[in-house]
């Protein structure tokens, strides 16, 4: 029950975000750190790929173009995000992408279903990150890989203040702690690294996430945390 209640809270908050158009704005915000990650993932044209926390669906659509003979599934706990993603995708010629309402702790697929799993700016919201990592391991094929990319992590001191600004609980873990969760779930060849955000910093900053432009610049210089690992053969 506690985990179900937590997922309900996430759904309510991200439905609100969807109504504010945040699902659509995520592409601009995240693409600079996602592009280098996708290059490292080395997709084959016929792979099955899962995006956990797919939001407005921009990354699912991008992935679908990289696996034209494969299939991409995006899952999100927010039904409003999923509906918006479906509508936006229906306006394109992309036919190998689909979206489902689901939490990471109960992915609606059988064992060994995906070649790759990716999650961008989602995992620190999961009610139980360890359970989420185990579930991702379950749905991966042998030799498949998981890639988690996040901006909110303990090793970057310039994001710690976000906890006071967010309306929902979060997990502030270090790169080593995320890697430990991967290894405990059964992943091998686990590693973590930084993906620096090259986005130019404005001369002035008036948002709520940082004190000023200097702090935003320092945050981007630290980079996003990328954790990845493979399922044994």
C-alpha cells in the first residue's frame, strides 16, 4: 500500500506538470545531455527499447527513429503525460512507438522483453529505486543494458536545494550508491560517469532552481549522472 500511495502522489503531481506543458518542454532541457548518452548506447535497427518515465514522449519518438525495425515502449505513471505523448506521436509518421500508463515497479511486459532500457530524469522520483532497478533487470534480455541519466544526485552540490522546491519525495543518491543498486539487482559491467551540459549560460537567471546564473553554470559544469550496466548472458 505505501508504494501504491506514493505512485498515486507521483501521478497527481505529474498530471499537474502535464497540464502546465512541462512534458513538451523537457526535450529542450534534456536533449543536450541525452544525445551523448544515445551515442554510447549503440542501437541496432531491430532492437526493443523501453523508456521509463517517458513524459511527453519526445525521447520515445527519437528512439523509434533509431530502431526503425524494432519497437519502443514508453511508460509513465502520469496518465495525462501518456495521453499527450500518444497525441503528439499520432501526428507523426512513427509507427513503432507506443505508450502505457505504468510505474517502474510493475512494468507490463514479460521477462527478457527488451534489449535496452533508458530513463531520463525519472529515477530519483521512484518510491523504491532498488525495486525499480530489479524490475528493469527482469524485463531486459540477457546481454541487454540499462541506462539511467539524472541531474539530481548527491555528488553535484548545486542541485541539493531542489528537495525543498519539489512537492513530492525524492532520493538524493550518489553515483556509487546508484551503481550499488545496479550490482545488487544482478547487473554486471556497472559504471557511472558525468555528462556535461554544454548549454550556454544566460547572463542573468531568474528561475527558482538556482540562486543565480553563476550557480546554474556550476551545476551544468558538474554534469548529469549517467549510470549503466548489463544483464549477464
